[in-house]
């Protein structure tokens, strides 16, 4: 079907309706007509072909592959085997990360881009800090994005190490969501949940109400 016509343009409910609409005005085009009966199997076949093409497109993209077998084919390009019992989404994350590692050029912008792509988060959410010596770097990432990656800390640390040049040491850090406030704000504020901070302690002495996430070290 033409890419600029058909059901995808919002004016038709299916391919049959689109095909009927292309008939000359003097030909019958109501749903009980012979023309409608003639074009229905053709329209259905077009729909099947479109569905097959869409499935093929998904199978060629790590982000959209539907099965582990499809992912295995894509993983052959980066020599990454499937682990026994590994879930599809966990395997997908490892493959996607390996692709990023293999295309990285080890510059700071490239490292930040790779990390943001792997974590599926805006690059502005990733921070980069030089370490105390020239061969050490720190990558600071949002904890929520790491949790959605389905990878353990050791695997994330390994990916980060592969993104930097040989001989460099990289530290993976997670951002917390707590926010600092001034003394005046502290004295004037009663509802601390808006600051992602704690509003007090419960009967067990644990923080309650609101509360953000802690920062941490990955490796």
C-alpha cells in the first residue's frame, strides 16, 4: 500500500475500505456490492503483508525484537551468548549495552551519549566528573534508570569500564533524589514531601512520608 495513503492516514478503517475508495465513482462501492466482495480478500492480504513487514522490522532491532531467538541472531553480531534462564528483557539490555560499547569512541560526549542510550534516559540526566587523577572518571546516573535496565551492579560496572579508554578507571555513581534546603526554608516548611525529604519518623524510628532515594556507588 502507498505509505501516504491507506488506513495509516486515519481516514480508512482497513485496506479494503481504502481500495474501494479508489474505484471510479460510477462503480458500486457499498459493502453489499460485488466489488466489496472482490476487494475484501485483497485488502486482507495487504494487511497480512503489512503485519509481516512490521514483525520483520521489529526482529532487526534490539529494542523491539519479540523473541529470545530473534535477540540471539542480533547478539551474534557482538558475540554475546544467551545465559541459561535469562529473561528476554535482561538479555535485551545486555545486547543493547554491548552494541553501545562497540560503537563508543571513548570521548566524554560519546561516553555520556552511550550511557544515556543504554539507560534510555535524557543525556542531561547523566553527569560526568573527573577523578582525583587524570586516569579516573566518575559517571553519575539516576537510580531509577538503572533499576529499569534489568542489569546487576557488576554488569553495569563492566559496561562502564568498556566505555572508557584502556588504563582508565571509571566509577559508577547513582544520584539520590533528596534536595538540600536553606535554614529559612527548613524553619518555614511543614510539608517536606514536596522536597522528596522525610516528614518525620514512624513508631519504629524509621523515616516516613515522602522521602527520596539515596545516592550510591555501583562499583
